[in-house]
């Protein structure tokens, strides 16, 4: 009776471990690392779209890791005590997948991987010590402690896999944004890291693309933390690179055809605008490029060519024109908006209240951080 009970208990425990690993691996590959694995498939196929569903990729990876675990379990002599140890290679391989997706250099993952592997080795040594001690003290009949130790070890494996394989901060946000943009989910893409102050030029370009695709680039560009000049708005394969998004996406948005080895630039947009009629997103890119470069004279000279009706001017264009009128005694274009004038006066009044730069910066950012005035004065 006791032997039968032990066998049933061992089978139940083995089934529990298998179910836990299966569920964890599916969650890891289909949700936690879905964008990273999609990038890996994209890189391996040379950009050829395979249209693989994330569930298909997740099941293929999970199935392979389960087979690996079974093979290791056989190599360990099918020992019940070493069952949980047979999952170590599968967890480590799952963790290493993220490091080879191409989203970042391997060196970026090295610190996390080293910490994770060190924790696994120490925990495995502790587990083996406990098993050995149990054998040498003839505590065969007392197996109740083993499942608890194994479960804690399994939980540790889950934790270190998530920690060591995590794609940190900006890189993860870039991947998520690119995935959403490819699926034309622009509103969701614009919510990614919206309140985060940490950003880079690639994120700036992705936000510009999503905003332009929604037709609100001139209305909301400066709602976000931005880095770089007009060059940061468009990929150039040097300072601004997209991970999986087609870098010729702007060609279709602007209805412009460029050679495969050339990229759209601010200067090229200016030239094309003089020779051809462009799309609204193309004009907005050019005008917002002037604003990012703080070239208010060029902006004022062109904005009314594309927005002849004052009532149709996007918010940031109105802010820029209000600022321009305060800076120029002989402006190339005239603009007046009583509401904007009042808001800008309030901005200046609040700015004059604080002599300490840090205090002034923080207060203005909290109140006017989504305006062109704040970017022009304090932006990078």
C-alpha cells in the first residue's frame, strides 16, 4: 500500500512539474518575450514574412524544451530525486534565447545572465547536498521534504529565467512599438512609455511615425520626451535604426519612392516639397523637423503654404508661431491667437518665479511639459 502510494505521489509530482514548466514556457514565449522572439524569426529569415502566429512559435519552442528535459531525465537515470534538476538545461536555454534575438549585443545581457547562472548553480548544489544528506542518513522513508525543496527550486528557475532573459527598458519599448505599428495599432503604440522620461532617437522616430499615421503629428509630438534633431524623426541606418520595421515605411506614407540604399532626410523633403505636391504626413514631418531644429524662420515661412486656414493649425504649430512672434521684430509671417498669447504669458510668468534651475525645470515640466515652448527652452 505504501509503495503504491509513493508511486502515485511520484507520478503526481512529475505531472505537476511538467504542467508548471509547460505553462511557464508558453507564458514566457507567447507574452513576456513575444516581441523578442518575433524579431529573432525576422532576423533568421532575412526579413521574409512567415506569418507565424506567436502561439505556433511558443508551442514549437516549448515542445523542444520538453523533449530536452525528458532526454536529460533519462540521462540522470530517471531518478525521482533529480527530476527537478532535469529542467535546468531547458530553463537556461529558454533564458539564452533572448540574448540571441539580435535586439541588443550579447554583452548587454551578460551581467543578468551571470547572476542568474550563479544563482542556479548555488541552488542546485544546495539541492544535491540535501538529497545526498537524505541518502547518507537513511531517511528514505521521509520524502515529504523533497517536493517542497523541488518546488522552491522550480520557482527559482522561473525567476532567474525571467531576470536573465529580460530585455531592459528602451529596447523593449522599441520592440513593442514596432510590433504594434506593423499591426497598424497606432493608438496603442503611442501609449507605450508615454510618461517615461528616458528615451532615445529610435523611439522618437517611432512616435513620429505613429503620430503621422494617425494624422496628429503637429498636434501631439511634443507630448512625449524627445531626443535628437530632425534627423531623429527618420531612420538613417546610422544613428536611427529600426529593429524589425521596414525602413521604407516612410516612402509609402509620403508616397515617395527612394532607391533601396537611400533614406528620406529633412533636406530631401524640402526639395521634394518645392517640386511636387506631397502628402499631409510629409508636410508635417518637414514642419516638425523645423521645430525640432528650432528653425522658427523656416517654419514660419512655410507653415501657411500647407495650412492656409488659421483654424486648422495644429496645437504645436500655434505654440511655435506665438513664440516666433515674441522673438522677431520683423517676422516673415504674422500670427495672432489670444488664447495662445495668454498661455504663453502664463508660461513666462511661471518661469520667472523660480531662480533655481532644477526647481524651475521640474515645475515647468509638470505644467507645460507637453508644449513646444518647454521643448524649445529646455529640450535636448
